[in-house]
C-alpha cells in the first residue's frame, strides 16, 4: 500500500498476515500456515460431532452440540473462503490504492481519510470486544479453580467444560490440555471472524467515501448562479472538468460494488444459512437455560453467543445500509442542483448517475438477501417469534 493510506489499514494488514490471509504474501510457508489453521479449526468441529456418535441420541444433546458446532463451522468456512478468494481481496485492495492516488483535491482527500479512519476505529473496537469476550469466557471456564483459591472448600470444585467434546481420553486428567485446545481454537476463530468482517467493512467504508466524493464534486460543479454564466463559457466550464470527474468517481464506486458482490459476497450465501441456523440454536439454548435457571455460567456464555450472532448480523447489514443511504444522498444531490441550467451534452453525462439513482445501490448476496437494517430486523423478529412460540 501507498504511504498515504497505509496507516489507516495497518491493523488489518498485520492481523491478516498473522492469519496467513494477507494477499500480497502467498509463499509456501503461508500456505502451510493456512493448512495448519484449517486443521485446528476443523479438529474442534470433529471432536464436538463425535459426541453425537458416542452418546445415546437425545434432542437436548443434539441442540447443545449444534449450538457450538455451527459457529465453529461458520468461522471455518469463512476462513477457507478468504483463502480461496485471495486474488479477489488483492484486486479490491489494489482498487483502493488506485482511488487514493487518483485524488488531488484536499477536500476529497479529507473525505476518504475520514471514512478510512472510521474503518480503522471499527477494526480496533471489534478486536477489543473480541478478546474481551474470549477472556470472560475463559474466566468462566476457570471459575472453579479461581474459587478454590479465593474461597476453598473441603474438596475441590469439579471442572467442567461448557463445550461438549469427545477426545477419547480421561477428561479430568487432561482437562488443561483440552482447555488449551479450546482456547487456541477460540482465539484463532474469533480473530478470523473479526478481521474478515472488518475487512469487508473497510470495503463498504471505501465505497461510501467514493459516493460522498461524487456528491461533493457535483455540488461544487453546479452552482445556483449558473444561469448568469454565458452559454459558450458555461459549456466549457462544466463539460470538460468537474461533471466528468463526478461521473468517473461514481462509476468507480459502482464497479467496486459489482466486483465485491460477484467475487466475494455471492459466495457467502452458505454462510447466511449456517449463521441463521446457528443463531436459532443458540437462542433456543439461551431461552431454555433462562427458563430453568440452573446454571448461571452457561447462561452467561450463551448470552455472549447470542449477542455475538446479532452483532455480526447487524454489522454486515449496517454496511449495506450505509451504501444504500450514500447512494440515495448522491441521487438527491444530483436532482437538487440546477442541472437543467447546463448544456444538453453535459446533462447527458449526469444521466449516468440519475439512471442509477432510480434504483437503490445495494449489496445483494446471491440475488436473495439484501444487506440492510430492514432485513436484519425482519430476520431477528422472525427468529424471536419462532423461539417464543416453540
């Protein structure tokens, strides 16, 4: 990346490198790193599913196992997709670099810096909440040991892992080994989940910045006193410069969105199915535990799971909502300026933006799911209604 934009994407670059997902480093060592992390994530899925094989079938056990297995599957699939889509991720980063280099106006540079700064803040916040949640869950797993030290009893409190697994070993004897495996998987999985969604949010912020710059260019290109400018001079002022630049930056934003949807977001259709199913099982377990009120630690951990699911869905849909709103803002800006005062051939250029504005600019996954707050609210309402009825 160029020096001008590198500070805003530095955190993403470092974490993606740690996970072997940075597209500009694809050596044999990185491929081995990808395989190792996939094996770690997959191994945790297997030891959970083995419980269903070694234990007599029970609906409660099935729901409990799936409540933790589906999030693991979700994270593993998403990590694998990012590995497969390395070239697409690299292409979009190259586009961001080109867009930064194409800007010369100070105000436009400030706009793109503002949105890049928002993306950086989101990444920092996301990673902070991620590791805070992991720390809290780890403390609950070690709560019996901590209580034995703080408030000892005549006998040690029993250690029990929240996630049910089958390693075919003595769980009491190898408790710390199993817990270490669980913590490693949790750290790798949570980091992968956070940085991949943070990278997608980085893309959406960049799209919003381009649309905002297009609005800025149109506002500054067409003034209210345009009618006072003589016809020939009016033509030379607007046709060759700012209107053309506004149309170009708008087209760059549209192409960026189309590439993002066709190469990356479309493949996330399977993630929507797994994610909604995972939220459904986690919500069911949480409501069941709250009703029974028999284990505070498990209630807290399932509450974190539900909040994580809802937070992830909200972030993904909020990014799509922001793009839609910036597209509407550009459409309104184009219509509100005195475009009718411009020469006919200049007005034809604005038709590119006006025609696009008649349809909302959206992020669509597989042609079925439109990322927006309305869709998020609809899915959340339906899931809650189903759980309550059940």
